[in-house]
């Protein structure tokens, strides 16, 4: 089905055609008409499914005929969990709005507030913001919500996990009661549903449309997943070996903690492999610079914590490595979703030591299949990881 059939007008269709989008993805096919009809929406979709365009395009369509916006006002607020995602989503808004007069802005912490305040003076049609900075500027009366028509919570599960629940409630308290609410989340946990119920007294309850785009279907189709069992003390040597022996062109490597990220960069560099890291402890300017280098290919190996890498869309990323296995199965699915985006193929490799066994079982149970194991002859394992058990229930054994 072509985009125009979904109810989008020429300036938008032209912009996305120029970006090479010919056919709507499943989430776009379902969400665009639902959002255009003005309904509230709860959608389950991970990044990589085309969900950003699924909510941005109908917003732009809806506002294309709107009147003049007053100063310090916004028409739509898109809340996102991280600075990187704010930058990325706003860049998509700007691309899709290219042939319209609609304006957009990314607002996030870690940078000076003055430039953001100045930008708000003329009003902004679509504001993409992280919760903390938004509240800060709202307190300072740098923006007002009386003309807001639509609220979008993007990656709602992640925002809840990161402890933004209270900030989001405070923001919602400031918004006009009559508005459209859209919630996108990789998973709809009880906490996410509770947040949806808090959206307002009458909305986002049984009235909302629900769309489910299963992340596993996509993950299974084009991302090759495998794991290597290893001893903890040989992990960095094994990773260096893989990078060199398999001549990896590129890898996004996840660690659990920021000090692990910095340590791994140092270990790789000792073996002559140039890498860099992004994590919560680095300045925003530094994170943006390193990410830009990774995107252009100038930097080949990027070590990142899950939070810092959340939602990143790195064009042709061919490989993701779980140097540390994540504690949450959902996080595993998010991470491997960094590769194989928009239908391209990719591989996801996890290094698993005996202490990861419980997490591995939980992940495989969530995937509903075991991950193929490989052994590397130069790295025999002293502490073997037991065979996978799909019936394993993580919490009951704690
Ligand atoms: P998202 O899930 O929003 O992070 O989008 C993932 C990637 O898919 C982005 O690089 C988009 O530019 C791309 N994309 C979104 N919609 C389409 C489409 N209909 N056709 C081709 N690529 C798309």
C-alpha cells in the first residue's frame, strides 16, 4: 500500500520518497490511520520497525493546516528517555517536515539552557524532549502547554525503567486535559500500563486503540544470533581475537556498567585495537562526537552502556556484541535491534560466562528458542556454562 493511501498529503509523501521509503512498514500501516483519526493509541513496537515515522508523519499531517502558533507554545510533545534519542527523533521530524512550514526542536539536559530557551521564544510545532530538562524549562516558564494537542511517550518502558515515571506524571499534570495520547513501547509491562492509565482521567484507558508489532518476528528474520561461552578473565582477549581473526569491519559492543566500558576500551587498545566508549559519565558533546565518528566509520569499535546506546539508529550497523549479557531479556532484544535495521541483515554475538547462566536462560525463554553456541579453539572454557533450559524461571530460583 502506498503512503498516500494512508491519508498523508503530498509534501509528506514527497519527503519520505526522497528518503527512499517506498512502502509503509507494518507499524506505519496500522498506526498512521489510527493516529489521523484522532484516537489514543498504545503500540508495542521496538526501534527498527519504523515507529518514529509511524507517529511523526500523522502529527505533521494533522498540524499542516493549523493556524499561527504563539510564542513559547508547542503543538506536540514527544517524550523520549535519552539525549541521543531526542536528537535522533528530532532529526527525523525535520526530514519528514522538510516540505512543510512546521518546526521542531530537540531539548535535553547536559547542555546550556539558554540556547534552548531562546529557540522556544518563537514557538515550536513539535518538541522532542527528555523529561528532566523539559520540567526544568517549564518551571522557568520558558514554555507553556496551553496549545498542546498531542502527547507522545516514546520508548515508554525504558522511561519507566530509568525512573522517569514521576517526572512524566508531573509533566502530564501541566498539559491540557483534552489532547491525543500516543504511547510506544517495546513491551507493555504492568508499570507501562499503569503509566498509560495515569495519562488522564478519561483517556488512554479502554478507549485507546492497541497495536502489537512483535519484536521477535523481526529479530528472528534477519539477525543472526550466536553466543560464545568463555571464562570471565579471558573475555577481553577473546573479543580482541574475534575482531582480528574475523576481520570485523565494525561492532557496537555493550557493557553493563560505565566503568566496564572504559576498562574494555583500555584493554582493547593494549592489544592495538582502537576503540572508544559512550556512557552516562561522558559529556553530551563528547558522546555526540564519538557517535558521529562511529557513524562515518572513522571509529570502528564503539563500546557503550545500554542506556547511552538506547534508540540509536546507526545506519548500516552490521554487528552488535553483548560483552556483558544484560539482566533483562527485553534489554537483549533492544540491543540486538541496533543491527539488522529496516530489513538489512546483521549479527548479534554474546559472550557468556558461567555467572551469566541465569540471565541466558531468561533471555532464551523470552526468545522461545536457544541461541546457537560456538566455541573458539584458542579459548577453551575452564568453567563450562550448563546446557540451556527453556523452562527455567529466573525469579523462582533467586
Ligand atoms: P525506527 O524504528 O523509527 O527507529 O526506524 C528504523 C529505520 O527505518 C530508520 O533508519 C528509518 O529511517 C527507516 N524507515 C522507517 N520507515 C521506513 C520505510 N517505510 N521504508 C524504509 N525505511 C524506513
